[in-house]
């Protein structure tokens, strides 16, 4: 039987039921940063949907705080949402609690809809495809931007679909086909640079993050959901 693959490209869409696994994509920048935080040696990554929950969880655990609103690091947080900040000297051996405008909300949605969740981006697209290929159905969930479809997330979902097609037989929904077409339509640098998410980083001095987010298959690490409690998701890194 082929692997059934669907893609929800807008956060305004309801997530369909009945899928064995989900991959959440917020390529600029939350899921890219998540992968780099775990690659840099963070003991685990906790995703919280709002600032207050993140602060409570970090205080309870003695964890680092990471995240942003409107692209800018939150006051009093140890880190923002930049993959360039994910260095071993800052995070190795520590737990990190993260909250972002779009990505962490999408992860919470996916965890309510599916039993297995991973965080995907361009930097780990093939590794995520290897993780996904072990399941019989897959839902790809784009975080989007401000409640709407995002070009960068659609492109990255297409990269995961393309990597899956090289590994196993797949059956694609229209959304998954559309994402794959977007992926085939242009090179990563130009597509990401054209996205609203990338353009919004320049005024806040974070344009250099886009080049990091564009490094396809730079990592073999996949953040995989380990558990959830009180609206907080716990992820650990797995190599594929």
C-alpha cells in the first residue's frame, strides 16, 4: 500500500482526522530553530502556545526561554527564534522552552490531531521523510503566517514530499501535490527570499537567518514528540 500523504497549507483549515503521523513545518523560523537547538545539544525542547505558559514551564524546570512575537525576541527571554543563536555554548545540556507566533501553535494543533508528531524544515527535509516513511499515513501541517498560507512553508512541505517520493510509493492529496509543484518551481534561495516571512526579518535585523533556513539537508536530526502535558509539548532529537 502506498503511503497516504495530505498537506494542510493554511492554518485556517481544519486538520483532517485519521492520520498516523504529522510533520509540522515553520521553515522561517521555528522548526528550523528547533532542529538546531537539539543539534546543539539541548537536552529537550518544550513548545508552549503562549508566552505565559512558556514562562511558567521554564520557571518550573529551570529551563532556558526562547521565542518571539512579531519576529523579535520576547523581553527577558534567553534566546529569540533565530537558528544562529542555537550554539552548544548556550544550550548544551539544558532544557529549552520555546514559544513563537506561528510554529508552536501549529505543533499544538497537530499533537491534538495525530499520535506521532515531528518538526520539519528544509534543513532536515530528507531526515523527516525517513521518519515519515515508517508510518502508513502522513499529514503535513504548515504553520503559515498570520493565519494565511505562507510561500516558504509550502515550498518546504514540497521538499519533504519530494524526499518521500524517492524513498517509497506515495499517494498525494491535492495539497501535497501543490506543495511539490511549488518546490519544483524555483531554487530555494529565490523562493525563500520572496516570502513574506523572509521580508519581515530585514527590518528587525535578522535577514541573515533566511540563508540558514535555506540549507537543505544540513541536518539528519528530527525533533520528535515525546509527550504532552498542560498544553506543553516535549520534543527530543532523533537521527534519521
